[in-house]
C-alpha cells in the first residue's frame, strides 16, 4: 500500500512539475512576451552601442592630445606669427540656406571630399 502511495505521489508531483514547466514555456512564446523580449534586447544593444561610442570618443580625444603633443600643436604660438585667419560671415535675413563669406575661400562649402 505504501509503495502504491509513494508512486502515485511521485507521479502526481512529476505531472505538476511538467505542467508548470510547459505553461511557463508557453507564456514565454506568446507574441506579447516575444515583443517584450525583443524590446529588452534592443534596449540592451543600444546601451552597449552608446558605451562603445563614448569609449571611442574618449580614446579619440586622448589620441588627438598625444598627437598634438608629438607634433607640437599644443605649444603656445610665437608672438611674431600673425593671428590665425578667420572668415567673417555675412548674415542674410532673406535667405537662410548658407552663409556667404566676405573673402573668397579656397574650398567650396558644397565640396565634402576636399582631400580627393
């Protein structure tokens, strides 16, 4: 009698365990759950991408500082040299497309591939 009771209880427990396992898996596979999982993965990927971009920016600034020191670009400018040339921009109230420069520049604004 105890043997039958033991196996009945073991079978019932296994059935309950298997039923709860299957129900959990079915809930995970519903469209709402899959959409929530995809959204969470996208948010995680966005955070990782943002961290990567911040690391790249920090390392780029550090490398630029190293190169500036190596090339002597960060040293103070001699007093004998003229000041750096800057272009004055005319404000045009009628056209807000692109500003016009007072002096003719060597490169055009529209040419994005100046080094080719």
